[in-house]
């Protein structure tokens, strides 16, 4: 991995808090964006000294006293995946600049953002969930959803099995709704996938007398801004 960042800058970054390093990497990434960190194994982080010297990774590992556990390498991998996905997305420069100014002017808000991201990312069991969260955060920074919407969606997303992602692409074809009018024409229903989505909180049964399915607005935003970009 090539690391062209000046050594003095690198040392300065590594001395900052993990939340500040995360925000810095989102705005001005120093990691190698050509590397797909989601494809790396935990062994790569353990054995590769260069990876462990990356400021955001060093911050994570530096939190541990008396030994470093597997979970910390896994967390570092997810953080780097989040940063890469954010920076390779279709970000508008003016929106990123506005976000950068906001967290400079309101440092408490910046810390709140970083803390929320780290808590959510830490809870991700599958790396694809981290990619979805990154896509949603990109949508927030781009002004496509509000911070309140982002917050609500990622909290509910924590309960959604990633197995249901592909089913949402099929449901998009029928406008995310199954009702008494269209149910005969849609073919065989995948009740397991519908249950995954409904139980997570992203869908409801819109009728008291018919076992239908309708995606909530949060569910539609999750798909449009979080899941759909995975196919790009």
C-alpha cells in the first residue's frame, strides 16, 4: 500500500482522537482509496505493520490497554471500508465543504456525528451493512436526506438481515407494495423476505383484512440511498 502522506502530518493525525481522525478521513482521506478494505482479512491487519500505522487504525488499536483483540481489527476494517465507500461515492464538493465547515463551527455536532457512526458501525455484523450505512451518510452530506432521517434509518437498519437486500430490488418493480389489487399479478410471494423487512420496522401491513405489504418512507429511503448504490 502506498502512503504518500508527509510523516509529520501522519504523526499529528495519529495523535488525535479516533472521532477526529474519522472526521478528517471523511473530508480529506489519507488512506489508499484504491484498496478494497472490505476484502481484507483480519490476519492482514494483524500481520501488516503498514496497515497498523494508518492513523485511523492506530487510533482504534491505541484504545486498548494490555492487549489488542480481534474485535478491534474487525472494527478498524469496518471503519476503513466506511471511509472508502464514502469517498468513492458521488459526493458534491460544495456539500462536503459545507459539512466540513459545519463540524468546524460546531465541534460538539462533529463529535456527535462521529460517535453515532462509530456506535452503528461497531454493531454491524456483516461488512455489507457498513457499506449501506456509508451510502446513507453520503446521502445525508449530499442533502438528500436529513440528519434525523439518517439517524432513524440506521437505527432501524440495525435490525434488518442483509439477506433481505436483494428482495427489495424485486419489490421495487411493484412500487414496494402488495395489496388486494395487485397480489394476483405479482406471482409467488417471498413471505420470508417480507417478514425480515416487516419485523425490522421498514414495512407494515396496510390492511386489517388482507395480508399485504408496504414499505415505509424510511424503508424507501434505505433502499434508494443505502442499498441501491451497492449495485453501482
